[in-house]
């Protein structure tokens, strides 16, 4: 379980303050993205997907958006909801997102995304 402690300290500062680590580009793999979409998103009927980023500050969310744009070529934007930053992935990128998730070959993560 030591590996989980290491992961915890990558994403939390003192007093349980969430941070996005500087090496997020390497950490945000297709498998991690699939888990995030499956467990922390809201699909908007006929539109795109909102990825929840609860607890991260604006700078951290912008880092995440940059990785999604550069690494995965997803068309996404910052969405402020109740003064909290979230990530909106546009409908035009959903096929690309599904392709990325399907790379994981884990059927439970693919279920409900297509």
C-alpha cells in the first residue's frame, strides 16, 4: 500500500490541499483518463462532457486542460460553476475521447461512454 501513499503526496499538500503535480503530463495516461471520465464526469445530453475537478484551484485545472489539449488533442475549455473551475470537453472531441478510453481494453471503463 506504500504506492498509494506516494500517489497521495503527489496530489496533496499540507492540510489536505489538492494540487496538480508538475509531471501531470506523464501521469495522465489513457487508463487514468478513462477512470476520470467514468467516475468524475457528467455527460450533457447532445453536448459534451464536464470533467469534475473539485478541490483543484484554477491554476491546477488550467494545467489539466493543457495536458488534455496537447497530449490528447481534445477540444476543451474552462468552465466556472459556482466559482469552481471544471473542464468542459466539447462534443466535437467525444469520438477522440472514446477512442482514447477504448485503448484501455477494460470493458467496465468503456461501458456507458460510447
